[in-house]
């Protein structure tokens, strides 16, 4: 018992990183920036980035550094890293057709989106804890989601799966649990702030 | 317009290492082919494939659709076989996004459902593998 206590004490003081790099990953429009904003506003009073219904609004890694989060008696210092949504295709014509952008604007957005995806992939090995966010109203069992989670598993980086948008009528958290039974799920609504405290507790386990 | 599907055997894939493997796959996809890989890509290779794909995206090449069966939730025996013999069970299906509209995976039983972009497969919208 004494040994276990000593081990825990050593881990607490020497094993933990001073600042935890917390990466927000997932497909476009899952609510990564909404969640990063919620955490950032809770603890710093400022947003991290702009939210939009148009895919690929975040086209570069958005950072909020040295955010102090209190979980119970603990203070955790984090760098919040809001990643561009990872996708296997980017079609500028979809921006023109579905979001009424000019062709020039759409091409520029597509170009920036591809650079953002590359940047997000390069960051995969550099985060300390990864939050993978799903839109709970959509099919979670996609190759992109499997690839993202598989990369963290291969690199032994702790992953927290977040089922976002549980405020939507057709949200289905069980579908995510069935798709990735090897991981625990935190079901939240970043928009309404539901269950964010549960997410902080999950982060604290790995931070 | 006909769909061209090319089967890449495990031996052919094994000859290519690292970056060469991804470049080889991407080269074939940019020719408009759908590839079936006898040996599945790992998650790390898939991330590399997405990265290389994004470098190649332009007005004509919009990206890829990809699905792998058999890599996640592998059994202990499968992991041992991979470690000792280098054998990895499963397949990866990859194709250009201009040809494949969507690939959807199902878990139990394992399935890959592909739908072709209009004009590429008039007879059958969805193929089941």
C-alpha cells in the first residue's frame, strides 16, 4: 500500500507533463471548434476560433496556450489544439453548389482545407491526449474516424471519444459505443454545455 | 463509362516500402482505377495516404475514398501472426473520389458498400463486396 502511494506520488510530481497538449480531432463539422471554444471560454473567457456550418471552416491548427483547468482539487495546464477536420477528399465544387460560394472563393477554401488536413495529420504524433469528436447523429463507423483513432492507438497516445450534438433528436450514442467498444465515450452537447464536467474528469485521468 | 478495378497482390504490395508504397497506390488512383489491396493498409499508412492525397488535390483530382476491412479489433492470434510471419489479414479498397461517390463500411457482418459517381456506373449504383 505504501509502495502504491509512493508510486502515485512520484507519478504526480515527476511523471506528469507540465503542460498537456490536448488535440481536438475528428471529421469536418463534428463540433471540434465549438467544444474547444466552450473549454477556452470556461477557463480564459476567450474563444479559440470561428464556428461555421460550412465544412472546413478551421483550415489551420488553432491554439490557445497555457489554459488552466480546475478538476476537483487539481489544476491542469493545457495547450488547446483545435485541428482542421480530417477528410479524404476536398471538392471546391461542393462549396459552390452547396454553400453558394464564388468559384474563386471555393477554390481558395479548398486549397487551404487541404493544407489544414496535412497540418492536422502532422500533429497526430505531437499531442499528449487526443479528443476525437463525433457528430452523434451521423454514422461513426467511417474509415476516416477509424484511421484517426488507429493512429493514436499505434502511438500509445490516450484517446477520449466524444459523442457531440446529443441535443439533436437523432443522436445515437450507442452507435458510437458499438463502433469503438475498446474506448469509453463521453456524451456531450458542446453547444449547450451538457456534460462538459464529465469530459474534464476524463481528461484529468490522462493529464 | 466502365469502372476499372485492379487487384494488387500481397507480394506486389510487399515489394514497395514506406513512401514508395503510398506513391505507387496514388499514381494508380490518379489514373482513375479502383484498387483492391490484398494486404490492408495500417492506420499509419492510411494517414500517410491522406496526407499525400491532400498534396495532390487540384481541380481535377478531388481526393480518394478508402475503406479497410480486418485491421481494427484484431484477434490475439492475428496479432501474433503479424508479428511472427508478417501476415496481415484483410483488404483495403481505394478509389478516386471522382469515380467513387461514397464507400460505407458495416461492422457485423463486415461489408464495404460502394456507390459510384453518376455516369461511372449506370447499371448498378451500389456494389457489395
